[in-house]
C-alpha cells in the first residue's frame, strides 16, 4: 500500500480522533508553540464525560483550559515546567508538578516512569516519501509519540518542515486530522534599561567564535542586541527565537567556527513569530533534534567555547541559584539550565552564565541574598555555578572560596543592599568576611 493510501485511511476529524482517549489515560501534549489548539480543544469538549485524564505538558503556551477549576475531576495537569497559564493551578493544588531536567524527559517516557497512553502532536505535511516533520516542537514531543499507544496528529501546512532527527512516517500515526490553524506565536518581551545593561555585561564575556545557548525572556533577547560586532558565532541550544534570525541575516551567526556540527544551528524547539517559522522551513542551516541529544551535557561539551545564558530568580552568597520557585510556590521549572551549565563545564573554553536583575518588587527586595528564601528550591548548585551577572557587573565564582564568592556577589548586588548583605553574613557567621 502506498503512503498516500495509508495517509487517506487515517484521516478523520478532531472530534472523532480524541474518542480514542479514555478516562484514566495519560496524554502528552506537544510542547510550547507546537501544541495543536484544534486537538486540545476537541479533547476539552469531551471533559464532562471523562474522569482523571492526566495531561502532561512542559511549557504550555496555549490557554491551558484543562487547568480551570470546573475541569477538576475530569482532567489533571502534570506540569514538567510551570508557565503563566498553569502555575496557579499547581499552587492551588489542582495540578501536579514533576521536577526533572529537560534532557531527561524522554527517559521518563521510554522507561515508563510516565507511560504514555496517547500523544497529541502537530506535524508538517508529508513529503514525497510520506515523512512528516515535528517542525518547531521536536524536544520531548517526538519521543512521546514514539512511546505512545495512540498517536493523534494534526497535519498543518503552517508547520514548517524542519530538518534533522525530527521526522515520523504516516504509517506510525493512528489518527490524522488535517488543519490549517495558525501556529502559536511568542511575542517579544519588553526590554528595559536593566535588561539592556545585563545584556551588555553578558556580551562582554562572549568572544568571537563562541557557540551560544540562550534561554527565553527579555535578558537573552537583550544579550543579542549587543552581539552585532561579534564574528562567527554559533548556536547549540534548546530553543531560539526571532533575535537569532536577525543575527544570521547580519552575518554574525555563521556557525563557521563550530568544531562540532560545523555549519549548523542545533536546537530542539522554536518559539517566536511566523517570520521565525518561515525561516526554519526546509532550511539546511538548522538541525532539529530531540532534547535528550541537544541537552546531553556530554554532547554540549563537545562544542568548544560553549556559552550558556540562563536566568535566575534568586542567588545566595554561596552561589546557590534558585530559578524555578518563589519560596514554596512553583513559578517555572528547571528546564535546560543545569544541562547547559554542566555541558559548558565540559567545554574547552566554556562559560556558564546565570543572569538576574539585582532587585525585585520595584527595588524593594534584593535578589542576591545571604540565604535563599524559605522553601526555595536549589536549581543549580553552588558547585556548578561559574558566572553570575546583574546590571551592576559580573561575579566569577569558579574556584573561589565562600569568602571570595560573598565579596564578588555583594559587589554586583544593588548598592542599596550591599551593607545589609555584608552585615547579615557577619551576623549569621556562615561566611567570615
């Protein structure tokens, strides 16, 4: 049977496709902007007739209506990274949060820590051989589909056909739903004076020929603003957005200096505008891989001069980083921060950079503290941290004693809090200054 005949035999509507999902099933949604709203909305409409369907998602960029209070008892969300539309449900106890490194999510599915009953994915249209690309969401989504008992795919001409280890044949799909829904887009965050200064400080650490990993948000975007004079930068990252495209077009990002995956940008998901998605379509400059490859510290470390740039919520004076909780409240997740911090440690000439504004709550609270807040999770241990950057400068912590670390971190804290921090340290006597 031809692939075209197989494809046609599996075509159905979203309403009919989600009837394959039963009460008590675990359903994995495609990650971030790769989520199909057509499929998720069809499943939500079945809510009243279902009980305890577990929806596993990392960053939810859609409205996440399965977290609404009226869905209690019908759906329970198991978050691998809390986001704006899911953190409230987690913190009121209606949704679950499972701590994990981004690189290890595929293992949760493969080794059946989280057995997958159904995967709801969104794919490009098939090529002449019957293969469809996972497009902007390869990450854990491809592995979830490979492990699922049932695969429901929205096939969308708006999904770019990205290249790399990101394809699935029509024969591996159980239900095909054709759709032309717009892909979810990520609007660029506003960049203020503080983010600009942090970006400038980070850029001072990046040399020509470096390979970059960039996180999500205003600070990574601000860093890109100050890289226009750099030469032959490369990309090995979990995700990138529109700012990277601009530097490619300006000839700053060439990947020519990369000793590993020479000439290629490596990523596992994309978040941005339709311009970014068009740039990625059939572009041999980009290779998409699953997250257990891109975020494997050993793989990351094969890149010489690897630089990772990630954000934190709080850093204590010993160098402990909290990036995913505010006290006891879950705010986000670990993501790929630790993967890349450790990968950069393996890299010849590597640099792992943690960034944060010096204050929160309009300048009332210092983000650099003598100790982490009660209940705060340690995202990146003090043993792993190398650079911490605020708008007031750079603290280099590797190889430094607790005494030296405290001095370096107080020096980049907001001036209003420096004396207070030094006094707290002396009072608590956990570091002798």
